[in-house]
């Protein structure tokens, strides 16, 4: 009997120790047996390709937007035609003003010529001011319409590709000998971007179906600093999302 109790004590002792050790390890977040997990950062989740941010060069799009430039060229021709028409009135005014000294300042002819010149000048000033306001309003409407098209195109592209933010930036390089260029570069809202530029893709969408100017070869001019490549057709409907680049091939997830 004594031997059995002793054996039971020897058996119960190690079991009690093992139980207490396991309980302590569990309280400390350790696996059974007291072994500690490897120290270090938690395992990283699988990297997700793509980004929720993109950039766009609005000035470049306006510069190369086919319909925008066509409308601006139409306005330019209208302005030139108005200048030509008003130039005849200005020449007529100049002739009458040159003839004014031939009259006696105290004569009725002088006063009549002077009043006529005043009316001509007033009419010319009003005519030019009215036309100038009309051209400025027309120009604003053109900019407004094209910019809304850009906004809609960007919004559709961003929703399709799960982009939450599109920032405006300029792809022009600073010129150290040009103060205006340096100031513009220093004030750029985007300091650095890597393959986030969707400008050429949006431009391709906006110019789709438009007649290119003569000599353009039917392709929108490449963005400054690129190798002349354009986004391949059909990428806008690709799944998973595609973030096209202005340089090289599109980056796909």
C-alpha cells in the first residue's frame, strides 16, 4: 500500500506541473508546451495590385482635344473676320480725324465733323466691347462643355477601375531659365507619381470618333516625355481593373 501511494504521488506530481505550465502558457498567449511563437512582424497579407489614386494632366487634354481645338479655331476665324470688318470702320475714322484740321475750329463744319468723330468713336468702342463680351462668353461655354466631358469620362473610368481619387497635375518639366516655368513647377500639387497617369487613356476616349487635323495621322499626339505609345483599345472594359499608363504598356492586376 505504501508503494502504491508513493507511485501515485510521483505520477500526480509531474501531471500537476504540466497542467500548471499549460495553464500559464495559455494565459500568456503561448502554445501548449511553452514554446514561444517566432518574434517579428505579423505575416503580411497578399499584396493587392492597383491603386485607389490616379493623376491626370488637364492642360494636356485641352491642348490635344480634337473637338475643343476645332471649336477654338472656329472662334479664332470669327474673331479674325470681325477684326477685318472693324478695320474698315477704323480706317474711315482715321481719315475723318486727319481731315479735321482742315476746317476752321470756329466753323460749323469743324463742329459737325468733331461731333461725327465722337459718335463714330463711341459706336466703335461699343461695337468692340459687345463683340468682345460675346467671344468671352462663347469661349467660356466651350471650356465648360469640354471640361464637363472630361469630368464625366474620368468619373466613368474611376468607377470602372475602383479609383477613389483623381488628382490634377502637370506633366511639363520645369525649365531652369524660365521663371514662370519654375514657379509653376514649384507649385505643382503632385510632387511624384509612378504609373498612375490616366491622361492618355481619357484623351483617347474623348477623341474617339473625332476627325483628326490634317497631318496628325489619325492618332492623338503623344504626351510630353513619353515614347509615343498609346493605350491599346479595349482596355477600358478589362476585368480586373486596368490602370493604363502614358508610358509603356498598361499595368494590369
